[in-house]
DNA sequence: TAGATTGTTAATCGATTAACAATC
DNA sequence: TAGATTGTTAATCGATTAACAATC
C-alpha cells in the first residue's frame, strides 16, 4: 500500500485536507475526480496533487482520474484513522471541555476514555459519557486503561508536571494545546501542537500588513 | 523599521513563536541573547534566526547579540499587536465559549466587542463582560461598532450564511474555526484557519507511522 | 483509435544552512 | 586589541511546478 520512503511533513500536513475534501465530494455523490479538478477546488496545482498521492502509490488511472471513494479510503488508511487508539484528556476548563465535546474522535479511531481536572467544581460532571475525575486518579486510570495518547488542555505550568507523570506512565503521543514545550523535555515523544494564539498573532500580522499595503497603494 | 520586501509565510509563521520565547526570556529576567542561544532553545539554526530577523532590519549588535527587550518590542510591532482591532465572535457553543474565555485578546490589541449565537438558551449569558446576543442583531451591531475582525466558531453550514452577512457588512479579516472555505467565496479577504481536526489527523498519521517504524526495527 | 489524464522525470523556485567579512 | 557575534552573500537542500511518455 505504501511506497515507504520517508514522507515530508509538507505532504503529511496536506493529507487531512485532502481527506476532508474527498469526504465532502463523496457525500455530494461525486464518483471520480481528476487531479486538475481537485487541484482547482483546493487551490493547489494538479502536479502537486499527483506528486502527493504518488508518495504512497498509484491510486489513479490514466485517462480517467481518481475514484473518490478509493482515494478517500487510501488516505484514511495512510492517516491510520482505522487503528484504534485510547486517549486521556487532562484539563477540563473551557478549552478542554470544548475539545471533549466538539471533536469527532470516533471517525479517527480514538476513544476518549478519561477526562481529568484538579478543580473540584468540575469533577463529577460528564462529557460525552465520560466523568471528569480528579487528576490524582491519573496513575490508577492509566494503569487500568493504558491510553496511548494524551490531550493536554492545562495551562503551561501544570502541563510540565502532568507531562512528567504521563511520560512515566508510558504515554508517548501528545496533542498539546498548552505552551509547554513537551518535545524539549522528552525528545522521544511525538507531539502535535495546537497554538491558537500563534494563529491569532499570524492573523494580526496579516491584518496590519494588509492595512499598510492598502495605505501605500492609495 | 521594516525592510518592506515581501516576507514569506514561512518566516511570518515563526514570528509568534519568537515572540513567545522572547516574552518568556524577558519574564525570566534575561537581558540579552545570541542567535546561537535562541536557536538552541527553539530548535532552529542560528543562521535561520539571523536571516529571519534581518528580513525586518538589523536588530542585533556584533559581538553582543540581541537585546531581549528590544527584539521582543520589534516583533510585537511587526506583528502589529499594538494596533487596535475590534472583533466579533459568532458561535457561542463549546468552542466559541472556550475561545472567548481563554484567548488573550488584549495583549494583541483586540477588543472582543460582541458575541452572537442563534441558540436561545445561550443568549443573555455573559462572557468576559460581553453579553451573548441573538445572531439577528449582527447587522445592527456591526453598523454600530464597526468590527474589522470576525471569529467564526459556528458549524460549516452556518458559516456560509454568517460569512455572507459579515462580508456585506464590510468585514475582511477572519479567524476561522469552521470547515467552511471562506477564501474560496471571497478571494479578497484575509483568512486564518484553525483546523483542529486536521492537526489531530496529522497526529494520527505520525502515531501510526511511529508504531510501524518501531515494528520494523524490532 | 483518439482523447484524457496519470505517473514520473527534469527544471525551477524558494527556503535553509554554511561561510565569512564587518564590527562591536 | 582579541573574542564574539552579527549581517549578508553564497552554497545546498528540498519542495513545487512543468513537461511528457505511458496507458487507460
């Protein structure tokens, strides 16, 4: 299924977007699509689309294009969405609750098995049929359920402590919403950061750049 | 202050991260830093650090390095964090409430002036001293407060409709958490997307790739 | 078969890294 | 002055785009 060379991060980060567009096309009943059409929809070049897919193998057919369903399934398999994973979420503040309630975990093969917070007022509440527990219970929970993935929705200072515990409990995969630099302390883990404030600052730059450009062109 | 060539997106997306590290260094009382030290801390190369800063001008001093405070202030100014902006947030579900409650808007020059939702049960509640209003009030609000930035925390289907209205009210800057492709319909706007589920799928890929690599090396 | 579109190689473009003279 | 470190140019590396033969 895979050509098994090392895939570049640029390509990997485009895969979820391909997957989204293909899911959409499929739900619209589109059966096949050419690299040219898909590229136009996603504002890429047809060359890039073909190069990207050919990192993993030839999914298309000359003169025809790609089967939407097959291509979507291939990418689903490349992303490993079918492989079951168990997640623990730490931090049930506004952000943690939003992630717990909002995110489509099941289609990615993820079971959210535990939610933890140290705030007594949150403990006992239920999100997605998961009861928020006291962070003290993290060790016993992990020994019982063996999650392989942790979602960090605690502030930076708490994250350092939580991470030390999670790491010693054997967790090596992190979805990190905090500003704590997990990979700096644990070089052997896989961390995917979501830095919302970086995104907002980037927007700030682009706004002030745009305003300046308009001012200049007047 | 600026060299005013076109700055590449790669550089722009690193600026918030520089800003975060410099803020941290400053709060730790560090007065100066060399490109080599900063690069080590951020896992970049010293070359890249210097190239990045020199897009905007020479902020350092040979034989000495960079003044943390001055450099931080320069980047703050490049990002335009000091320029006042008014934001309207649409969608006060879990995600919208998390963004409203969690995000540090003030340090970026952003005033969150209005929050809107169509869910009657949410209307009237207060977040950060802003009352959630009915989405029907969007037009009158925008005519009164003239926000220049919209934060989209509604589902994809709602986003299309909301965007049409916001666009016609003159809003050109969007922080988009939905899967609606704003830029496809309005090519003249500046959109910064936060696709949390793409990030999670990227993590899924990296997990299954890591597991596979470990299996192979056994 | 003719037309369309892929898979893949080659060319281009841009971003990162290395090197070093300038200079504090 | 000697040592350190920048700013900047040149070299390398990687990613994107273009081209085209293969083939459905």
